[in-house]
C-alpha cells in the first residue's frame, strides 16, 4: 500500500521551519497546562507502539508518560521480546504493527532500518535515536534554549565531541533554524564530509576552547555511543582532552548554557562542576523531552487543528 502521505519524523529536517515553530509554540501551551494540572487529552483511543533495540531511560519514560497524559496508550517492544529478535523482516513488522496502532516510535541502529520501517508503515514513525540521528533530543534542547534564552536564530552553539547522532542532528538544526554551530572533534572523530553541507551554519574548530569562543550554548555527549562499545578504549585515548570543564565554559559567552542529552559521564566528556553548576540546563533539557514530544505526537496525529 502506498504511504506517501504519512508524515514521519526520522530526521530533524523532516519538519519545516514553520512546522518546528508550531511544535515549539504548542510545547509551551501543553507544558503550561500540565504544570497547572489541567487535563489535555486529545489522543483518547490512540495507541503508540515503541520499539527499543537499544537501552533507554528518558526516551521511554517521556514517550510513555506523555502518551498516557494525552489520553492515549502505549505498547513497549524490545528486540528480545518481539519477533524482531528472531529475524522477522522489518518491512513485515512495519506492515503488521502499523495496522494496529496509530503511531510508532523506534530506537534502533542504522537509519536505513527506520527508513525501511517507515516506507512500509501506514502510520507516522518517530526516530527515538539511531546511529545517525537523535531528532527528538534536539527538539528538546532547542525548546530549552528558547525557554531560557529566547530564539536560537542568529545565536552560536558549540558542539564539543564525537561526530555522533546528536552532532549530525545539531548540524541539520543549525541549517534549518539559522544559527551557527562551532564543531570541535578530536582528529579522526570529526564529521564525514559526505554527510554535512558547508556554509555559515557550520564552522569546524580545532579544539574545545576555540569552539566555545562566543558560544551561547555549549553542548557535548558521551565519547562512546551505544553500538560502538568495541571502540571504547581507543575513544578514551582520543577524547582524553575533550572534556567540557570550567576553562571551556569560561571561553563561551558569560551567560552561556551547558547542555548534555544524558546519560553523562562526569570526569570524561564533562566535569562535575560544569554539569552540576549554575550554567547547566540538563534537568530542564531532560524534562522538556516530555513536553516537546507531546507536541510532536499531537502534530503528527492531529496536524494544526488543535486547541
Ligand atoms: N537522552 C536520551 O535519549 O536518553 P535515554 O537514552 O535515557 O532515552
Ligand atoms: N550518542 C548517545 C546518545 C544517548 C542518548 C548514544 O547514541 O549512545
């Protein structure tokens, strides 16, 4: 069955700037209602299936709590407890699940796997993290910046670390929303030239302090992402001087925020005084996963016609 008209969120750039602005505006409304214990349940009788092929705390809790809060329900699947672990083709899994639920969230390895699922799905598919992208996290990060510092357009973000799923999603967001990204990775761990477009939105830097200079937001992530554990020893050596510490934060603008998608490793990619210090926004950032994803679910299921 042709599924061209179904909207998915597989990469950050799947939503236009106008759609992203709508999602952020709805996030503010939905969060405000939630804080006032005002019920908002537009997704009654709707079901979200979540498929996890990698571990999760925040993504699972935020999608599951969010769906229930909006009146819907959730089914949680993992590789080990579904036929995916016994090699049922992803295309067949997509055809079946998408006849039974209204929307699907997937956390998996290759982006091609989520694309194959989406190409065979009758319902919207959301990327809950792949090796290549983590778009829901960047929605939360940008919403958090908006909430604490105002629009991100024209501002500068410093990415200090691996060219991983978070990093490539920041690159897309910078181009989509019109801000500057300073990107510093150790030699051998920088972005693949084939996966980035060069332009005013992206500056490749030599070291963390150069990237942080003039930044309004400094952000980093683990040295070794899920699925790359075999490279752990080599990465620990390569990233040894790639920690966001107070010296790096001092190079940024005085009111710069620090963000990290979590889970974090204090003493590796970030020092304890930074992540637990006054510039850190990591707890608001984590909480905002809940609120932005409720707005995303609402948009993918109900479009612009909402109250
Ligand atoms: N940031 C994030 O996606 O966290 P989890 O791995 O806990 O879901
Ligand atoms: N880059 C990390 C993010 C975890 C939320 C990973 O993929 O493991």
